[in-house]
């Protein structure tokens, strides 16, 4: 960006030009700047390509970095197929896979002048909560490279957090957008199941998978959601009648009823995280919202039900990698993928189906009813995204059950098919903490409204990881 123009433009945004780089601007700010010709698309892409290439050596956020010269440079999780661009799903089985078509969400983004900057690292076939299960190495957290970034959309969250893209797409099966967004201090949105087409998403668990944005701000997330939502004849689960509009997200929240589940603030929640969430809830009150305590009594069974349903669907979906059409040697599956395939196959086997899968499906129904009952008392539910902040790389790799429990507050939304968003809420032990908002189905507008109002009230929301790229 030319120096004089850059200073004037940043001044219009209420910012000082000192230490402010083009890659730090939000999507909303970039769209305004391009419209006013403050810098060119080529300058924008050049800055992001350089930053992505330099920082990726330390963060391993990308599997593939491209060199676009026009459009808005976005990062795409490597489980979303892009035509003629290597798509690996974090697995050696697909290391040479060049899709002959693009996912619907990619086509929609390209129609809005968005370019693919690169494909981001992720836990293999989106199976993981830490970013440590990729065949292409561990992704590192930009706030502390010795910590995990969360998963499975690890690379997408790390890339947004490190200003290595304008925004990113991830996928969320049990919290895989919201949890890494929380750990990396960015915004992550899981939409209502059926709002965004899954065509071109490499399936993990088809009744749970959702594509969604990871962004630098709530407004950015709303813009991306507006671009990629809507009907698609290639996905029969995609709604033909509901589309998202972000027109009202800047309206106030006075009188909004915010439900606080008693189960989300109890045993297992780290003290620092609990205090941060309580402070955030007090902030919502000061903005005019009314806090109401609600019950989600079957949430304690959500993890067990989720891992039976998800792994059962995964064992079916991954059967296509039989070495005949799409994949090669099944011995190339990583340990976590093998573990989940075996668990799912067992749950569906003769003599065990009724005891495991059928029972998990009944629990899922009870969790849906819990939310329906709670939303009769409140408009939105608020609570933590994760019981902890990011942990040390390697700390939980040999304890799968401890890893699975990190999803305790996120999986219920996937089981119920409702939308959820993670918004930065502060810090504990110097690491980001995410505040989660959940809403009834198709309530994205209200969900983003409360998230936007909270975000704008936060004094700390301009803090960023200490990452530098030499001129």
C-alpha cells in the first residue's frame, strides 16, 4: 500500500498507521479499501503470499500455498475440494489427489471475487481436537508455538490468527471450527445444519458435518456466511427456503434473554476459563441483556453419544477409500483414524447395534429436546467453548479420552443441528479463551447480533500474536 494513501485510509478506520500492516485489516476493511482504490488486489495478494510463505515454516498452517494475484485471498481447509488443487484431507492416502471439480462453497466464494491462497493443514479426515493428527505434521498455535491450535480446523484457525489470510473456511463436526477459533483467539462460526452446502466436503460424519467461516471479526464471519449460504441442488440436506442476511447484526441487544446452562460452569472447567466467561457474561448484562439460568440435563451424555454416531458414520464414509477408486493403501491411515473406524464398525456390528448406535441416537433426540425446552426460556445460550485453554503439544496424544473431553461444550450443537459461534473473550495464562453463543435453528442473524455487540464492547480485542515478517 502506498505510504500516504495507507496512512489516510487507516485514519478513516480510526487506527494509527504505526506498526499497521495490510495483512492486519479485516475483510470488511479490505472490501472498503479496494472499493476506494486505496491499494490493488495484486498488492493485497502479494502481502499475504509473502506472510504465509514466511510464517508457515514455523506454524505449519498450510499444506499448500498458492500465489494468487487477484481477488480476496482466503485459506481453505484441506477437506474441501478445489479443482486442480491438491486436496489431502491431512492424509497420506490422498497426498496426490487433484479434484476434477470444486466444492459448492468454493464456487460461491469465487463468484464474489475470492481467491484461494492455500489449503490449510488439519487433523486427518477432520478427526482430532488438537491439530496433531495430520500426516503433514503438527500445526502450531500462533500465540505460543509450543501449544496446540485446536482441531480439526487447526490450520485455518492458525492462519487467520497469524494474519496469513483474510479469512478461512473450516468444517465443524463436533466443534472443529469453534474450538480452534477459541484456542487461536479468532471468530469461528458453525451454521445451522443445512444452511451451507456440503457438496465437495470430504465427509467425516454426514449428519453432523458443517462448513463455516473462521474470521478476524464477527462482521467478517457474517459477510462470508452471506456469500456461501443458500440452496444447492447438489446437497439434498441444504435448505431451499432459508438464506442468511447480516442486515441487523449491528442492532443492540437490550432485553435479549441469554441462557446460561448450569452444566457448562461446573466441574471440569478450568478456573481461569471460568472467570473469563463469568466476566463476559457480566459484560452482556451491562449491554442490556438478561441472564437466565437454564438446564441441559442430557449434556453429560453428549460426548459418548457423539463419538458413537460420528465414528459409525465415519466407518461407512471412509469405506470408499478401498484402493480401487479414490484411495490407496489403507495402512496409510493414521492411528486416530484407525481408532475411529474400528469403534464405528464395532458400534454398527450385529449384536451391538441396539446397545450402542441405537441408544446413542435416542440420546441425540433427548439433547435436541433439551435445547428446544431451553430456547422457550431464552433467545441465545452462552458459555465456554472449551474447558481449558490450549495445552502443550504432545500432552494428550497418548490419552484419547482426555482429548475427546475437550469437545464437551461443542458437540451438543452438532448433535442438535443448531448454530454456534466462538468469539474471543479474553485470556487465561496468557492464552485466548473463547465465549460460545448457541441459538435455535436458523437463528444466525440473532447469533451474530449478540456476538457483534459483545465483540465491540471488549477492550482487549485488538491484541494479536507476536509474529513479524521482515520487510
